[in-house]
C-alpha cells in the first residue's frame, strides 16, 4: 500500500493519546537542609533545575502500538507516569481518549 493511502487511513482513525509541548522539570537540591530552607523561605532559592522531558509532541491513533526505548535517564518512565497521571507535567498538555492503566515499576530481577 502506498504511503499516501496509509496516511489517509491513519487520519481517519480516532486519536487515543495526544501529547503537545510536554515539559517536565524537577528541582534538584544538594541537601535536605537546602530543600527545607527553600520551602520555608521561597525567595531563598537553593536548587538547580533538571529537565527530564523537553517539548515532546506525540499522537497515537486507535489500533496503533507504541514502544518507548531509550537509555537510562532518557525519560521513559517519566513519560509513562505523566500519561497515567501519577506525575504531572510542568507544562504542556496530555489528552487521553479512553481508559488507561499503568504497569510501571516492573523490573527484571535477574
């Protein structure tokens, strides 16, 4: 089948996951003391920012399968946690049409 026909078929299908401009940042502290100081005195910033996800855009249509591969620290688990609502994005939007469940934190014990 030609690429044009495949694209037309894909466009006809319902979008089940749509991610737009997704960003996730974490505050990184050198010590628990720094975290406490910043919590008590917000002007007293003692953190650096780690950007785990930077401007991700993704669309999954009905019937498609998505595999997420990457090195350690690439943001795979962070993305799945945001899709399932366990963690919230710093900015951007995630739209889910349908039910979604999570099987995160399954690890190989070998």
